[in-house]
């Protein structure tokens, strides 16, 4: 296929870790062309990191001339850019948190600001690909899930939907992420000296992904605690669930195995086996392990936060929304 027949894609936020991952995937994609890429500062006028932005701003024009726009931009900035790109007829995938939570009051409490474009919230499809495929195929605007929510929801949402869990029992997700989850901006907490041979919980009780997980899980309450791992990429979530009376590990394992039997990127390991970060790093895969612990069940979910937790899942969603093979550019 020559370049002129490829669908054209723009990336905004190309200087960030997720933006770089998106550009890398698109440059290898067989039927998509990375036609434009901009930093966030070029399009939002943020002068905290000045760049020569005038040519890019003129070329932007709401993403005119492209088939799709990927927004790897901060919350608060993405929604307005999404509105401009939608006006030009582009498919938009927002990788920020702007459109993930439908409850505006909850969103504003979580992000501590007034929502910039409330009219877009109901329009956006929550793009957890394997569990929303039919909606994504017809979507013009997709809210790409957060990395932690992807790891947790793929593991437990099918069980909630199948009513296999005790409705009054709290789920516990003990989730660990590499430092790339904090983004590219330098922070004392992610400096080598503070991460090397160290491990700690953070955002306990106030992490922005907790309301997102609860909003899309439904059913039982979930207690979510994130931790920082001394590695660059990957998320491993250890999730403690209580099955309904009479059910156990066998039924939970069978339900997840059936749910994902035909999936390319989600695989349930044989009962008792556990996933590792090494097995998913630099891939778009999610590996799930299921084991019995006392009277409960533990589900372990491993993903690469920059791929399945962000750029890879966004590309899955974009492939579907543009009528392409879902796995193109990801295998």
C-alpha cells in the first residue's frame, strides 16, 4: 500500500512517554500514516516549556486533513482539543482522564477543576477494547482507559457482569507500576536515587484512577492501592475477590477463560500459574493468573502500562473505529 492510500493520523503530546510510544507504533503500522505530531505546549499555549509553536498551531486547524487524532495530553487540555478535532470530522481517541468518568460531579471532585467540555462526556465511549468492541467500532470519540483501570477491569469486570462475586464483599486491588506511569516530567519521587532498591505505596485513598475503576466496575466496592516499582515499565495488579457461596477458583478461572478464549491480547494462564512483568513488557498483552487463597480467590493481572495500558490499547481502538483489523500494528 502506498503512502497516499493510508489513513492519516495525528498525535498530540508526542514528547511524552505515551506520545513517543504512539509515534513508534504508528511508524510501523502497515495501513496508517503518522502524518502530524505536536507537543502539548504547541497547541495549548503553555509557556512553561516554550517551543516554536506557531507553524504547528497554524497546521493544526482542529486536526483538519487527518482521519484520526490521538490525544496524549494532560487532563484539562484534552477535551477542548478533542472538540476541535471532532469539528473537522476526525475520529478522536483521548488518552487523558477528561472523558473517562460520566458523572461530572465525580469528575470535578476527582480532578479538582470544572470540566472544560461537559457536552463531550456522554458522547465518549469508554474504550476497554475487549469489553466494548461493538461500541468502539461505531465511535467518533473514545476515552482510552487509564493504565491501572485496564489492569483491574479486564480481570474482574466479567465476573461482576456474570454475578459471580459476593455483592457485599469489598474487592481489594494491590497494584504496582513502573516509574513510566508517572510520565516524562522530572519528579523527585521518580529519580533513580529514590526508586532504586525501593518500593512504596502512593496516592493511597486519593489516586485519580480509583473513581474511574469504581465507575466502570459497578457492583461491589473496590479498595485500590497503587505502589511504585523500581523498574521502568509494567503493571502488576493482585486482586482479592470473594466468590458467591458455593463458587471458588475453578468457576472464576473458567469464567475468565471463556470470556477471553478468542482474544488476541488477553490470555488466562492455566490455574495456579502467575504472570510476570517480563512476560508482558513491550507488548500489548494482558496475562491473568487465578489462584485459590483460603476461602477467597486471587486474580493477578499483568500489562505493560505504556502499551496495553495506554498507546497499544489506543491503537486497538483506533483500528476498530477506522474499520481496520484490530491487531494491525500490534503483533
